[in-house]
């Protein structure tokens, strides 16, 4: 199975945004905070699954795992919407991620 890239996710989000442009808030910096709030709500749903069932059961029980993965996908969808709202590219994210990685590799 091939990797699923940030660029692919962002393209999918652009297609969704275009399809629902008359129903959803337009992508832009002012919409970013609302997308962040929706994303936090989805993170809460992920937390609830693990909190209520424990990490092992959430990852091993097929039904719970499916629900966990679905909620994680929701988080990523909003995450990519936030990136689109602020015009953050996959290349910018990679550069910052690599810098954080290097900094953390030198910490302890």
C-alpha cells in the first residue's frame, strides 16, 4: 500500500471545499479558527473512544478500531482544512517538522 501524503489529503479537501462552496464557510484565514474548533471537537471524540475503552481494546477490537480510525480521519480532514485556511503547504510543514525533529533528537 502506498503512503498517503499531505498533498493528497489537501487535494481531497480542496475538492470537497469546491463541491460544497455554497454550503460551507469559504476557506480563508478568518475561517481557520472555526476549523480549529471543529478539529478539537473531533480530537475529543478520539479521546472519548480511548478513555471509555482503554487503548488496547480501542486498537484491537475491530469495531472500536474502525470507529477510532474514522474519527482520526475526521481530525485529519479538519487539520488539512486549517492548513488550507492559512495557506500552509506540505513543504512548509515538512520543513518545520524536520526542524522540530532535529531539535528533539538533541534534547536528552
